[in-house]
C-alpha cells in the first residue's frame, strides 16, 4: 500500500484548507481562461460508445463534469483525488449536475490508482501532475490503468517562452496572485502555486518522464502563449 510522504501530506492539507474557495479563485485568478483550457483538453480525450474515462487529481470535479458534458450518455467517468475536502465538494457538484449517474469520485492518490490494469479508454489530469510527489510512479499508474490504444491528456501550467510575456507573467504569478489569494483564502497556498509551476520540468523533460512511463506518440501544445500546456501520449 502506498504511503503518502510528509510533503504529500502538506500538499493535501493545503488543498483541504483552500477547498471552499478553490473554484471561485480559479475563475478569478485566471480571468476565466481555465474553462477554455479544459475545453481544449476535453476535445483530445478519445472515448467511444460505452467508454470509460478516468480523471486523476479531479479536485472539485470540473474536468470530470466537462468530459461528461462533451461525451455520449453511455460514457462513464471516474475521478480520484487524494484530498477528501476537494472530493466532497466535487460530489456535491456532480449530484447537482445532469451527469450524476455517470460520474463517481473516489479519494485516492495518483501513485496508487484503485482500478485494475486496462480499465479505461482515456485518462486525464488537469493542473494536478505537478502536485504528485512521486511523479514517475504516478505516470506509471496512469499508463497501467489504460487499455491498449488508450490515451492520456495532461493539462498543466507552464512557463511562457517569449521573454517580455514571461517577465509579465512571472510578476503577476509571484506578486499579484499570492496577494489576491491571501485576501480570499490562504496566502501560503497561492505562494505554493507559482513556486510549483516554476519548479516543474521543461516541456521536453516532462515528455521524457512520460516516455519512461511507457507512453508513445507524445505531443505537447501550448495554450495562451505558454501559460498552460497540454501533453498527450498513447498506450
């Protein structure tokens, strides 16, 4: 059984503390662009009739709900997250949605996904892979639960490459975002966000991690001048 590390426990506790304001601050701090990023990610999910999709680090269920809205009524979506407070809010959102019968959320870490090998047609994770402490193990688990021919869609924050835009982005990310986050929620959590993004591997380095986990046909696509990136790979 996988035991969450002390760093993982700190991250889980932090997300539990900000869970009540998480959705509001996502919309505010991204100016609503995060919804468009998710729509692009969902368009890359490959799932046919009676398919199954797993959303890892599902948080409050935004991506799981977006997948349900964009797929056929016989597609089932599972979501996992290691933060119970986030999952509890996600379950409330799912129950209030038209897709309540198609989405099931479970408390579990990415490093130990509670499903058998080859269970899903597609696996997604949005803004969560950088919070996975044992990233190679998490990617290996995502690969394991995919059916042969299945694909993964990973949406994550990135650092822009255009120098002037990168400078403006870093100023907002390091100065403005924590200040606004501190007004409405926990300032330390919104200091962690830019730190975790700036420490995240480069695009090519991350695709190298995906390759070592077994994924093939790797691609990446930058969104909004490189603020976010979508990584795709096949099993």
